């Protein structure tokens, strides 16, 4: 009997071009989870990269006060440990598919602001951030600042879990996530290579059989995500 109960993600929607001031912008929706994402280009790099002939891609992540069931305070004194972990994950995931030398000495800054949090906010951010990144690069090429795209592959992410009935499910909502025995976030390229695998046993430890089922479930679910990304990019002017 298969351990996988659901390998299809929740309904996915990418609405592009929602911010006229950003080089790339999208609202990414997975089920009820909704993230506002922008990409801004700066003709400079961090001090540690100056003179090295390469660019930089980084990300910031935040949750709006009313994104969850109870209002959360804005992080005015700086990002929390959780926020730092998530924005580092988004940044390094995006850098894994970019030829930074080809980008030149400029930075692309990705901002991910969670409007509604119903599970999978970091994976929704990554999947939407890839679209915003593609839009920013397309604008750089159109403006004559780049000859070719430095993006080497597509990128998508999904959350996977094992529920109390020992079943593997893809794209967890808040209720499913909070009751899962195992929670995992998978980041993959469009060509099927793993970028990051974050998995934790919240309850009982999981077996190798479960791990293989989690990865297989993620691969199937991510094909659906990548298809929706491609459709959104094909609709760009």
C-alpha cells in the first residue's frame, strides 16, 4: 500500500506585474497562503563582492501583522531567528540557479511579504520569487544591460509532511502542518535536481521508506508547481 495520500499541491495562482515600481513582481498563492513578492535591481554589490566582477541575489522575508490568526507585531528591532533562517533559504535557493559572473556587478533584491499565512509560506515565497527574478532579468535584457540571461534553471519549492495516520501529503495548510509528525520543505530545480531538503521529525522518527515517499511525493507535486510557473512566465508581455 502506498504511503502517499496526496501528491498534488493546493490550487496555485501567480499574478504578475502587480507593482509598477519593481523590476519584477508577483503575488503567489498556494491555497489560502498568499505572498506579495518584488524584485528590485541595484547597480551595486555588497562590499565583499566589490571589484570581483560578479553580482548578488538576496532576499528578505516578512509577515504582515494580520497574516496569521492572531496579530503579530512588526519586527522593528530586526528580523527574528525564524525570519533570518527563511530569508537566507530564499536567497541561497535563488543563487543556486544564477550565474553570478554573468549577472555582472549588480544586485537583485527579492522582498517576500506574507499577506495570508495558511502553511507553506517559505516554499510559496521561493516559487514566486523565481518568477519575480525572471521578470527582473528580462527587464535587464530589454534595457540593454544584459545580453543573455544568467538564470541557469527554473526553481520551485513545496512542503511535504507525514500526518498522524502515517500518510504523506503535499503542500500542507496550517492545520495539516501543525498536526504533522514530520515536516519537510523541498527546493528543486526545473531539471529535477535538489537544492535544499529540510526535514524534521516533530513527533516519531521517520523511516527510510517514509523519506523515499516524501521525496517522491515532492517530485510529483513540484512538477505541477513548475507547470504553473511556466504558464505565468509565458503570459508576460
